[in-house]
C-alpha cells in the first residue's frame, strides 16, 4: 500500500490547487513569451511566470512531503531562494546586453540614454 492512500483529503485538495495555480502561472508566462512581439516585452512575462509558478509548485511539494513524512520538509526553500535570486538577475543581464546591442546598432525603438546630470523626471 502506498503512502498517498493515507493522505488526508484536505491536503490532497490543497496540493492539487497549488499545483494547478503554479502550472497555470507558468503557462501564462510561456504564453506571454510567445505572444509578445518585442524582446523587451517578452523577457518580463516568463520571468514572473517562472518565479510565481515555481513558488506554487514548491509550496505544494513542501506541504505534501511534510504531511507524508510527519515532519517539516524545508528543502524546497533553498530552491525557491535560488529561483528568486537568479531569475531577476538573469533578466537584468539579458535586458542590459540587448539594450547595449540595440543602442550600438542604432535601433530607433530603444529608449534614449539618460544623462547623469539631469534627474530622470526632467530629462527629455
């Protein structure tokens, strides 16, 4: 007999809902990657989708294995920490590299570089 047969109904429902929410958020982020046209628009949706989607799956995993093993299972916190730290850093590096490339190539749809002497609200 498997351990999941001893799983309470409320845990199974909660884990299922969290998995569906996590998978749905990841799907929305993937759809944003396909649907949006410009690179600068496309990098934002998958970043949020992967972060929040991974969070839902990790919370579901922590809950399920904590109930099955009758002790707190916190390994997933490390995974969430690494995803939360590396995803925005990767987004910034990709965006800055693309911005630098587009500015050096002279593309017209790139925002102008702000002057360091003028505050951003006053810079034309």
